[in-house]
């Protein structure tokens, strides 16, 4: 029985190498997640109707769902397959929902759901559950929600270039780098986007510059994606500063963006620090690199020589001829 894949096994799964763990591609994984969620919901309805108590039914159904998920993980070796993720996630949510009274506000409920999602993320090594938890937990923080999300984004951006061993941790950090600035901006505005706030604009600009430096300096995709989302928030925040009409702003900033894109593309036609806008001549280079990484982390065994068996001479032969003979 295995609690979770080892680091070497998870790295092998990331490059598509066969392991003892069962996993699926993204689309089947999403499909199994949805179907398992429907099954868990049906189980909750059946148990709640049988014992005539929604709270007790949630506890019983959630416990059953988590136990089944653990069986799929430990005995059947499911990992990132969608089935065990949905059962563990819905089970944790069902049990967490029984902690609070029904009179609790919706923000508190979302925070409890976020905490349950973080617990599931730690158990399942799931970037999806980790991001959902990071987004939902700040709802009960009121005025501290935006600073919390901003700190999470900065910490993730700082840690992302450091060497890591598990691909799931890398994917989680990359998703937080991209999503949390947008979440922080939405919490900071709190539904009011009428007045320009220079502090928010300055924070967005600083994060965008930092993301650009980290992305280019360490050749990482996630900070570059975060650059575009952050600049989008900054552009929306400063949309009224020019005083132009909507059509004029679209034409002006669209032309500026097009000009910057053309300039960057022409600049990167000549490779700079390993970054270029040209397509590689050999598209199979990435596959070869993945194969090399798979071979490097695959454990090798040394085959012992059979004593008394035929031995091959490598430095010459009694029959003469570049090691073509052997003594038996």
C-alpha cells in the first residue's frame, strides 16, 4: 500500500513514462471528476433521506467518500485520475460543512470550503484544490483579503525559480503566480471600480515588472502569463485617466500594444539569453530532452556476471583478431 507517489514516480508521470500509478489525460480526468462528484452527491442524498438528517447524512456520506478515495489511492494506485480527487474533495467539503451552523454568513462558508480544499490539496497533491482554497480562504478576512492575496502572489513568485522536486508543487506555484494578482485586485476594489486608486495601480505595476524580470531571467512561463493578467488589471484601473472616449481608448492602446508586440518579436529574432521568437528547427528536441530526463531519473540495476560461464575477452584473443575470440 502506498500513501502517494514518490518524487521519482511523480516526475516519471510528468514526462509520460509508465509507472505503477493509474492516471488520465486532462479531458478524461475532468470527466471522471464530474461523474464522481455526481455520484458523491447522490450518495449524500440517499444517506440524508434514509436517516432523515442532512447534517448527519453529510458526515456519513463524506466519510464514505473519503474512505473510497483512500482505497482507490492505496490499493488501486489512482493518482491525478479525477475519481479519487472528486471523492476526497467532496467528502472534505461535506464534513467541513457540518462544522458551522446554518446561520453563518456566506463569506464564512466560503472560507470553510477553502480550508477543506487546502486539506484535500495537501493530501492529493492537487494544484486545482490548492488554487481553489487560496481563492476562497480570504473571503472571511474582510479588509485583509486583498493584502493576503497579494502576499501569496509575491511569495509564490519568489519561490517559483527555486529548484523543486515535485511537478505538482511547481504547477501549484505557477497557478498562484498567475491567478492571485487578479484575485487581489478584485478584493481590493470590492465591486467599486469607479475611482482611480494610485496605490493599487502602483502595486500592479511593480508586480508586473517583477513578473517580467523573473520570467525572462529564469525562463519561466507562469510569470510571463502573470504579466499579461496584471497589465490587464492595470489597464482597466487606469482606463479613465486619458479622458478619451471608449472607442478612442481602444484604438490608441490597441495600436500601442500592436507596436510593442512587433518590436518585441523583431528584437527576439536574434536569440537573447536563450529566448527567441523563432521556431526551433528540430521540433523533436523537447521530446528528446524529456526522454533524457526520464532515463536520468529511472533507477538502473547492475546485472551480476555469471561465475563459471563464458567470458568475452575485450582486449584480444588467443585466436588473434581484436577480441573476437573467447575462452570457455
